[in-house]
């Protein structure tokens, strides 16, 4: 089963994402802060991270840089209420960027797309 780490400081968002993504067949673990996310990353293997940019007193972009450096194989989807972060060069480290919405269809589609892009391709026999 694909395990996803959702990092967002808003409890309602974490709950919504957990329920919606679990309904899609994913195992979802949540974190409310960069420190909590870092701890969970040490304890578990995740196939993908959904990361908010603005965490209470922290920057999700700082966590993104750390994750890219330490876990290059794990894709990260930035999910923010602020579309202007797309222009921030640090945000370009992510595999995808989704603007938060009450309709999670775009996020679900991006998760499928990013996971499919990162899936190992079968070797063709010659």
C-alpha cells in the first residue's frame, strides 16, 4: 500500500486529507510541523509527501529543501492556499504544486500522476 505523509499545521486540513486519501486506498500519516514530519520520516518509509508551504512559525520550503537533499527518491507535492509561491525558485524543487481547494480532485489527480511518473518501469527483454 502506498504510504503518504501529509504535513499541514491546520488540523481540519489534515483530517480532510487523511479521510479523502484513505478513501482512495492510500495509507495516510499526518504531521502538524516540520519537526514532527522529520521525526515521522525517520520512523517510516513514505512513497510521497503532501506539504503545506506556510506552517505556523516554519517554512514548508525549508522542509522541502531538507527532504530533497536527504530523500531524493521521495516525491513531494506542495499544497498551498497561496498560488504566488509557484514563482519561488525553492518551490521548483517539488514534483508538483497544487493550490488548496475544498475539492481535492486536483490533488488526487496529481498524486496519481506523480506516483506513476516515479514508478519503476519494467525492463524490456531483448
